[in-house]
C-alpha cells in the first residue's frame, strides 16, 4: 500500500544521523542558496588560547613574538 517506489539508500540518508561530505554540503548550499559557514583556523586557535592559564598565555605570546621576529629576519 505504498505510493510509488523509493530508493532504500535515499531513505536511509534522510532518516539516520550521519556526517555530510564537503561535496554534499556544497551541493546543498548551491541548491538551497544558504551559504556554508566557513571554519576558520583563527577561531579554533582563539578558543584554545582562551582555555589556557595566564602563565601559559604569556608563554604563547613570547613564542609568537620570537617566531614573528624570525620570520621578519628571514624575509617572510
């Protein structure tokens, strides 16, 4: 007593929680017109930095200063 036919794999994809591939997300974005939310490395690094203790933040700041100075010295 069903209406039409259906593809079991399509039904499975629609009814079970699963990860979506990048290609699928891009296709959904194109079809629906909703923009993909970009994952930014900076946001992840900021979140991790905010979880550090103050002394650890100081160490990270010093390390960044040294790395940036080395980059400038080498012309990067």
